[in-house]
C-alpha cells in the first residue's frame, strides 16, 4: 500500500514523501495516528501541487534575500566604543549592539544570531559584517566604529 506521510516517521521517511508499506502497518499505525494518508490519485495530485507551491515560495524568498543583500551593500551603521588611555578599549561591540544600531539607523530587523562576527570588534575603524540572510545568501553591512 502506498502512503503519503504527513509527518516525519523514524526509519520510514520525511513529511511529504510517498512510501510503500504493508497494509496492516498503514491502517493500524500510520493512518490511525494521522501520520499519513492513503496515496489516491487526488492525494498524489494535491502533494504535487503543494510541492510546486513550496518551491515557488522558496524561490521568492531567495530572490528577496538577494535583493536585500544588494540593498545592504550600500548602507552603513555607526556605533561607538569607549577607549581609555593608552588606546585600550573597554569591552567590545557585540552583535546585539549592532542589531539595535541597524534597527535605529536603517530600520532593518536583523537577527543578532545570524551575524557572523569572527573576532570581537575592540578598536575604532571600518569593518564589514557578514549577515546570513538565507542559507544560500550572505549579505554584508559596513560598520563604522567611532571612539567616544
């Protein structure tokens, strides 16, 4: 019997897959617990249409992320850091501060967890901050750090 899985089932398959199983397993476990539905012609067609719709949405998200990355290239944010005598800084600029500055200065809602900061920013200057906007797209934002 062929079944379309509605949820991930361990050692059988992922959500949306068409799998072939024994009738007893399908009727007594998968269908009873709403883990799958019988693979009729209508259900197969619905699955195909749903996958096409998901692919279209994924493509639109990718295009939006690419456009946002292009827009971000031209923008910059400014943050301040306290510098003591001898040129030593008090702490560093965190991704949380950068996210807040991006929201205040540019109006961008950037997730601090998606910012890739290799080394902490501890000195004034101009830095390029990579931001993961999409699994396939990484944007860059220019960060200007000034001394207070």
